C-alpha cells in the first residue's frame, strides 16, 4: 500500500498536501484526550499532596477494583457512541448475568460453566438489542430503554428478593487477588488485554474506520462500502458480552448475586465516556481519553471520600465536571468559528473581542 | 488514499498512547511513593481512637437522620469524633467504597446499617483486620463479619406491645381484627402468631375475628379497612403491624363515622401518623426509637474500641442515659421494648 502511494506521488508530482493542518505537538496537546489526561494527572498530584492517606498503594487497589466494571463496559460503549448510537441496557445486562451465574451455581454448576452460560446470555441480550436496532430499524435510545427495563425485570423476576451468596471461595479470592507483591489487582489484566484489543479494533483496523465513518454520516459510510448493519450488530453483541463479564466480576467481588446488582451503572459508564471526549453525536472520540475519563471520575470520588466529603457533594462535583466538559466542547467550537472568517482567515484581534 | 490516511495518523495516535502511558506511570509512581511513606498517619495505638463513623443505608433518609443524630449525641457525650458517610443510593457496592475508605482513614469504629447481609462482609472484615471495630444496627450482616449487632426489637416485644396497646384502648374486651401486609410476609406472620398466642393466654375477653391483607399497598389497605368495618359492625379495634397498613386505616377512620369508636394501633412512623394522633383518630402506636438505636450503637462501638468488651455473650457495657446493656447470643444487643408514640411525645420525632 505504501509503495502504491509512493508511485502515484512520483507520477503526478504536481501538488502535495500536508497530512494535517496543525503540527504534531499541537494536535497532541490541544485535544480533548490530552485535556482529560492532564486533568487526571492534576487530580492525582493535588490529591497526593493534600489528601491524607491518598498516596498509598491500597487506595489504587480499591480504586481499580471499584472502577473495573465501568472501565470494561466503557470499551464497547465508546465504539457504540462513536457510531452515534447508545446502549442503556448495559447495567441491566450485568444484573441478568449476575443472576444467571448465581442461579446456575446454586443449581450445582461450577463457576466456570455458569460464567460461560452468563456470557452467552449477555451475547443474546446484546444480539436482541442489535436485531431490533439494525434489522427492525428502531432507534437505539428507545430499544435500549426498553431492554433496560426488560433485562432488569427478568433478573429480579428470576431471583425475586433473594440472593445467592455461596460462591466458590477460590474464585472470590482470585477476583480480589493482587499481582505478586504489588497492590495491583490481578483482574486489571483482563481489562488491559481487552483495552489493547479494543484500541487496535477502533484505531488501527478498517472496522474501526467504519465505526467513525458511521458516526459522521452513515449514508456516506454505506456508499463507501461499509456494512452499516453488521458493524452496529457486532458492537451491540460485544457490549452485551462485556457487560455480562462485568456482571460476573461484580457478582464474585461482592459475593452476592441479586437482581438489583449494579442498578444505575449505565449512567456512570456513559458519563465517563462523554467526559473522555467522545461526542454524543457520534464520529469523534478516542479510547485513551475514555480510559482517562473513567479513572478521573474514580480518582476524584476516591480522593473526595478520603477527605470525608459526603456522597451528595461528590455527585455534585462529578456532575458539574461532566456538564463543564460537554459545554467546553461547544464553547471551543463556537470560539473557533468566531475566530475563523468564512474564507478561512483569522480575524485581526480575537483577544480584544473576548 | 484511505490507507495512507490511516498510516500517517498512526503517528499521532501513538503519541496519544504515550500520553496515556505517562498517566499510567504516574499512577504507578503514586503507588510506589506511598509504599515508602511510613504509617505516620495511623491513629491507632496510644489512647483509644474514638473516631466513630456512622454508615447508614443511604443519605437523605429521615429514619437514619434520626438514628445518626442519636449516635452523634452519644459520641459528643463521651468525647469522640462523629462523622457520617453513606452512598446517595442504598446499594451494597456504594457502601463497600465507603467502608474501604474508612479502613484507610483508620477510624476507631464504624456503626453500619447494611444494605446486604453478605456483600459487605469482605470489606467489613478487611476493616476489622486493620483494627476497626464494626457494629451493625437496624440491618445486620452475617454474624461472622461484625463485632456486634444492635437489634432494635424482638418479635416477642413487637407482638406484645401491640396487644397491650389495643387491650388498653378497648378496655380489654370485644372484637378485634388484624390488617397485615402480604399473606406470606415473614415478619408480619411471625408477629401475628405471637399476638394470637398472647391474646389467648392473657386476654380471654378479646376475640380476634379476622386477619386481612392489604398487600402493603395504600389503596388496598384502605379498601380492606372499609370492608372490615362493614363486615364486623361490633368491631372495637384494629391492629396493623405494618407502616403502610396503619396509615391507610387511619386515613379511612379519620373521615368515617367510626372515628373514635374503633381503635387503631400497630407499627407506624411518627411523620406518617402525626395528623391522626393529634386529631385523636389514633391514641397510640408503636415502633422503636431510632435515636436510641443510634445512641446505643455509638456506646457499644466505644466499649469495643476501649476494650471493655469483646462482643462475647454476657459482656456488659454502660450506655449513658440508656443504662447498662448485656451482649446476648450471636453478638447481639437488644435495644429494649418497642417505643410507644402518643399525643404527648410525637412532637419530639421527625422521621
């Protein structure tokens, strides 16, 4: 492929285009992702020096255990939101997989097999979403609000108000184990592997280019040869499977399978994805920013809790942060538009105006 | 063209990942920096660490506001440090984060109302391994993952107070009926069985004519009350051992001709019942006093922190204005008889 472009370059020679309008350092430093990563680093440094007990290994151990379900589900959620769709049923799928795992284990299946069935249930749940959205052609917002209620209803219906708690101890211990003598939870390795797979999938494959193209203009994407339906269907199935995986983790970590497990978690996931710089309108976003976004919300919560700030105030702070991050995108876009004349040239003194 | 695009933009992306790597590295250095930090901040050792934090099921709940205020009163009496931490919603995972945090902060003790009997166990046991004393109140965890449980009332106590109240209100004779929650509600059925036994043994002139179920639904309970009064014209009293039932029955009685003629008692909360008690529809009803519950939990935590008790059966400790308490089997402490609310004291409560 490289050779081809070189050849064409040699033949024409008439005109060359720069690959980017701005130099590399500006593209890296002046971006949403960089801003989120910068905010994360800032919060870490400030918390480390001002909050007592924050700079201890155990803080990061608990932090990672707490945010793991959000980190996991944020991966497929990022891709789905980049296509301009949304999946609100992820937390209900977690609850359903938790209940399936619990009820099968209670019925005598070992954890491994029960977890496998739970993953399949997650895939089916995702496939139902995908089917309704791509084949039937319904909007994902409506479909997944429906399945949010449906999957949660199934989960609570199967187990009622009871809970399954007798899980194999070796598995519960594994979920909480640390890598060697460090304070990094072993389960984070699962996330790292999945994160690498999703980063490659989104940023380095034709499939990933298709995801972005879909979000920008799905009709144009269709005409340029992207299988729109198949792409979306695959993403919703992935979302179902990863949610089920998060549900299994949640069940084993807390040692309890309940129908109401992880209620409301979908909002934390979507908030983190948006904070990480993904556009809710689709077509824009990057996974490193999202991962930093999840860690930012988690770190902030952890630091504020250690500083004995009440949960209501923590919610107010994270909520404000989210609104500000969304507003800042629109504000910057507006500012950029103002500074640039229709012809593309900058006006005389933008500083004087503001 | 498409391919060329993706090749060159890879450089930019590699840069973005480098930035992420830096942040990950920073997290890691944060870890290692902490490791070298000595345990200077630990509040353990030396004098007893009387920093006690209340962790109710959730914030913004009037019942827990009352109980935690009781705990605060106690902690101020004995010169400890009071704090309250809880998730905004009553979920077990939310409580786990707060218990973990309190473990790191090295508080002396935690007074906890558990959202799940088992999900909190690991977090609570980690706290206990780190020397934090954990006392549950209102809602218990499994017995092996807390030091003490402050039980608000026993089934026997709850059954007895309701029978005593109705007997007193109707002059110890005549027909009564029970308006319960659902037909298979475990707690209510246990209480009803105990009430029946108590009536038979100690109140031979009171006849229990019927037990109806309002399904803990306001409208159903309201309708069932109406039906009871139509079916049994000589009915003198109704016992409703559920907060939904007693409020609905009181609402019916308040606007009917039966007001003042038919007595109503049971388990209710002061805020729901305030109107009916002040206008005389209901003379008295029962529940426990959440403020005393929190007060006792605070003193029990203090006794554990100071080492006066270990939580073993038979241990005795002083609980300020409430007097002396003894630990029963399974590490439980019983608050006492249920509390009776009437016209004179209902103004003191807000939950």
